[in-house]
């Protein structure tokens, strides 16, 4: 999948998030639609979304749910008010 295609889909999912969420929530939503970019790409996507003001970190950290993530802590995000 081309970079612009998955990033557009990821941005749509991110904009649809309500309340607090973690990056894994967006990743899992795209995976259910068969969109699975390289795992290393997600950090850059969320950094750009923060810099663009689309999301903001809450300062909280939450354990990931995926067994492959081994419950490591990740930032919690929200859409700015």
C-alpha cells in the first residue's frame, strides 16, 4: 500500500476517535480493514499528527493490549478541544 493511502486512512481513523485513545487503537482499527503498514511507520505518523495539532498527549501512559506488545506503556492521546 502506498504511503499516502495508509496515512490518509490513519488520519481519518484518528479524527474519528473520541475521548482518550492510544496509537494502538488506530492501528487496530486499520488492521480490521486490512491496512497494515510497517510497524516502524506509526511513530512518525503520531509525531506528525501532534505537530500538526490534530492530537495532543494527555501526559498519561497506558499498557498496550496486543500480546506482541507485551503490555508496554504508550502515550494516551486526545483530540484538542
